[in-house]
């Protein structure tokens, strides 16, 4: 078993990285380890457990800003915000459902390092768009900071955008500052039943083009919808509206009238709507139950109008199930077990339709032998190596997690 270092302060993190540099050791960075099974298996000597860096440092609801130590559990931050009528607008996914079959709240630092987002991504952006500033320790063992408490305070390089999505390969976050937003007063979902995938994508595209401020657009084919208890054997196309009650009611009427061109229209109100979108966010139909845990799951991002086409290329030649989010721009694909987790098929479909694919669930042996993250073109790969060299020249932090040698 890999030894674990558990720092209690930012200075402890700096000391740990400096020690690893001096000893020629590599460190695996984890918070609550909720996303540990994503990426290539750890190629490290020790684990640097950042879950001891907890606590909210500053929260000013009137200024819509919160600073916290990076190991603070995400559910604690969400509870604090909810008490003030606020939320994280980027609606981060809980990967625990896909990876273990049950919820497993990560940390705020891990959420930002992985640049997570949920169905509201199409309206509010991803985590990187709400990431105002941070303090961190680079692979050189140096503490540095970037950004501030408001967007206009950012000067020089916007390192928040670089660190978000780097999966701990560039720096160990110790403190983060994020933008918070008012939580919508209520929500409702307009629902179309029985649409095929291509028609559903056209319906979602039409809905997004209206002035209804749709904050979520997803499609669940019949077999997938049946696993969340709402499908009753029907495919479901879901369109979410959020805001103050009178506005939601007005926009719902407008949206329902427009969607009648695609078929019969239904609605579900706040409680049922929240349950539906939580299931979409966490990809609950593909949860790692005993029956499905061995089936690999891919996360494919593409042009929304081509989501159904991409899925058709996959399902035409393999046993696969799909779930569409982001109006067709995010396609979750669950395949039958195979030696490469279906990588050749997925990469071929992505090459033909455009986009990127990430292998989210697969055994460690397959993740070690397969490109988990999208392969990079030579020029981009060279740039990635130079960035890694600048932040972590000795490869101390999460070496090889995203790509071999990076």
C-alpha cells in the first residue's frame, strides 16, 4: 500500500512537495478520492492527502464570493450556500454514482481541478467560469497565487483557467476562491415522451433557440429512462426552466406551445423536476450497480447538433446505451465490457463527428493501456509538455495521470 502524507496547512503542503523533490519521489494528489478512478492509474510513490485542508475562510453572500481551503467537502459548501439562498451555478456532477454506485461528495479543490459541471453548463458555464482565484504549491515546491476575489482583479496570466481541468498535474491547490450566485426560487421541467434520438436533438435545439432561458436540455432513450423510475417504457426529452415562479410559469407556457410541433407535451413541477435533473447530472441510469459496474462508460463532448449522429455510429456496431445532456452536446455512452473498453470505436466516432471523449469508468488495467483522455495532436502535446515542465519539471505531481509522461 502506498504511504500517505496528510498535511494540515498550506505550509505542510509546500514542505511535502519540497521533500518529495529532494527524495526523487512522485506524489498522487487526492482530496476525498471521489474521482481517483478517473484517469490513468497512479504512477506515484506516495499519496498526498489534501482532505485535511478544510474550512471556509471567507463567505460574503452580498458580494457573491466564497474562499475555502481546497480540501473542504463540496457538500458542506453547498449546504452553507443553500442556507443563504445561493448555489454553485455550474452544478457539479457527483462521480460517486458512476464509479461506486453511491454518492461520494468530493472536495471543492478537486471539483475545480477536474473542471466539473452538470446540466446547467449550457446556461452557466463550467467550474472554470466561476473560479476567481487560488493559492497552490507547484511541482517546484513553490507557493504561488493567481486571481482575486472578483473577476476584474485578475492581472497577468489567468492561471485559474489553466489549472481547472489539469487534474492535479500542475499544482496542489491549497485555497480557492469561487463566485456564488442566487439559487433559483423554483424550477419546472417540460417533458416530451417517445421521441427518437434525432428528433429529440432537434427539439432541444429549437428550445435553446427560444427566449425561454432553458437551463437544462437532456434526452433519455426508453431503456435509460426506465432506470430512473419515470420513463414507463418511454423515451424522455427534458427541458428545464428555473427562476422566480411567475417567470417560470410564463416561460413554461411559451415553451410548451413551441414544443407541440414535436409531439405531446407534459410537465413536472419542482420536486419531481429536481429529482430528474439530479439523475441526469449524476448519470444515475449508468450507476455502478453490481449488474453494470463492469460496463465501461465514456463521456463524449461534441457539437450539439451532431450528438445523435455520433451515438448512431456507436450503437450501430456495438452493444451500447446513451444519455444526452447539454442539448446533445454531451453524450454519455455505456458499452459492453471489452479489452479496450471500446476505445477504438469511440475514437473513430469522435473523429468522424468532432469532439473529445474521456473514459470515465473502466478497470485499472484497461486505463493503463488506453488513452483515457483525448489524444492530443503533436503541436498541442508539445505545448502540454512545456506547460508541465514549467510548473512541475521533475514530474512530482500526479505523473502520467492524463497522458503518459505528463
